[in-house]
């Protein structure tokens, strides 16, 4: 694991451990030893302990007496359930975004999609992944609904691995960027019905793509 240099030490430790669990580096049932983790990450046990407490709140680990923190992980059913919820809640966020969008935010979203189209031509999937996150976050923020933004932000953390795989899949990145463009145009035209419908379709397509990948393994 490599600690990202951005943010506080506690946040960086949490992000590193969260990524390791979601990416499958730590699997369901694995024990997370504070001393070993502190040595691996080159930090004291305090930020490790704090990160494990936060991971337990996130439902990714469980603290078992006399055993310590044990990985629960994210199951296929978890991902399936989260996609189903996202489809409806994020669709609603897109509708609200279309209703509340201003010229500045529309221009920012336009820039993100244009950058996606550029990096798609370069097959730079790492940049596409980051821009995908930015595009969806702008929809959350554009909804101007704080409880909704918080809910969607948490869901997005749980499916980082699924989104990463989906964006990098052959053919999916091209379709995903095209779908983002269509959602953007609906939002810019303040068509809430269409923005919601296209966002639901976008998430359903991503889920279907992920399921096909899992069957192919």
C-alpha cells in the first residue's frame, strides 16, 4: 500500500486501507493487525486504530473480541443492492441538477466531458476514472440537496472497484463517455425527466457490464 500525500495522516491511512479492502488486497475474513499495518504504512498505531474504527462504521470491517478487526468486505449482493439504490437516487439527483443548474456549473461539467473525450482518444483509463468520479460528484453537488449528496457520496465509495473495472472494460469507456455527454445535454437544457431517465440507464448499463465481466471470469 502507498499513502497518498494529500490530506491528513488519519484520512490517508483510512483511504489506503479502504482501497485495499475494496480492491481485494484484503479479503473477507482477513484479520487486520494494528502493529503490522503500522509497520507497513510507516505510521504509529493511533491513525491505524482511528482508521479501523471508521472502517467499522462504514461496514467494511468488524471488531471481534480477542481477534481484532476482521474484514467484512463488499459482497456481490452489496454491489447489486447499491447499484439498484443508486439508479433511483442518482437519477433523482440528475433531475434536481437539471432544475438547479447555472451557467458556471454547466460550463464546468462541459469541461469534464470534453476532457473525458480527449483522454478516451488517448486510452488513458486512469484519467477517465478520475473524471468519471468528478462528473458524478458534480451531479450530486448540482442537486443542491445535502442529504442526497451525503448518501450518494457514501454509495460511491463502496463501488470504487466496480466502477474502476467497468470504466476499463473494453468498449465500456467509450459508451460511458457518450452517455455522460447525453446526460450533460439534458441537464444543460433543464430537461429533468430526460436527465433522470438517461442517468438511470447509464447506471443500469454499468451494472450490466459489470455482471457480464463477472460471468466471464
